[in-house]
C-alpha cells in the first residue's frame, strides 16, 4: 500500500484515472483504501430536477449513485442513500450559495459543490469542491490554453464546540493540468498536484461558514504560490538554462 501511494504521488494528475484503475485491478483487497486516499480529477453531472451541474467525488457517493447538493437527491435514484441531518443540510445549502460567489470572484466561472456529513466525534465534515475548465472549448475566457483544468478539493473536519472555540482541520488538494498548442509557444504540457494541511482553533462567534471560508481562502493563496514556484518557476528556470535569451549570448569585449 505504501508503494502504491508513493507511485500515485509521482503520476501526473491527468493520468490518475488510468493509474488508479490499474492499481485497483492489482490490489482488489485494498480498493476502499485506494479510493479514499487517492484524489481523482473531478467529474460533473447535471441535476435534472434543478437543471444545475454538480461535482462528483467520493464524499457524495453512495454505492454507484451521487448526491446533488441542490436537490439533496441521488443520481441515479437511491432509496436508502445517506443524507445529512436537517440542521446540517440547512448549513450545506447556505454554504453552496456562498461558495458559488467565492468561485465566481476568484475563478471567473467554473463549477462548485459543497457537501457535509456528520462524523463520529459529535462534529461534522465539510467538503468544498471547485472545478474550472480553462480550455478553448470549455470555460477559458482568454483562449490561451488548448486544454486546461483546475480541480480543488478542500475537506474540513470540524470538531465539537469547546466553550467558545472549535478545532478545524483543513486538508486541501489542487490538481492542475494545462496544454498549449500555438505558433508562438509550440506544444507544451504541464500536469501536477499538491496537497497541504492546516489546523486552527477558532471562535464560533462568527459562525462555521465564516471560519471555514477564511481557512480556504488562505490555503488557496498558499497553494497558488507553491504551484507558481514549483511548477512554473522551475519550468522557466529550465527553459532559460537550455534556451537563454539572445542578449545573454552576446559577449561584450571591453575596450582596451
């Protein structure tokens, strides 16, 4: 299992589905562990009752059906699917509305979904998902990318309230893939993923949604910076080393 997880950390994000399918066939006894620990590129389904798209993941899945955050129904229909409590469902609906505004402001479009469920420690867990298709045929507004996708998964474990404070543990994963194909840059492909964790103890005076929103905003800022430094920064460094600008190649001979 350790070797499988190490392999998956080194697989490009766009090949995750293929690699995971191969591991599931080789290690059927560890299928539940593999599916729960390996983040896959997010998929989208349309809620026919509301006419809205929602994101599919392991956190809204029961058997082979997925629960929509808009209608709270499973697709395909599932009679005994697990559902959040009425109080938690109310918080989930509010979170979906607020997170949609956050998504539009930071991502200029895309699809978002929020799911919540109770855990065994008198607290609850919330999953915030964003999928942005930046390709020419998708939601890309600038047309720079031939293909491109940004998948963000934020899972927050909220502990039971302790007097005026509550413990929050955030685990965030971002999967990025992009491909360009034009005359100026030629064909270029980049794919990778990054995961980070954050733990905070915050006052519940402002509400859970406010606290979770601040943590996600801070975490996404750090993840964007890390991706820029690790992937784009190293790529620029290698390109400039292999293909230095023409002015660098010019040797100026000092006058005697």
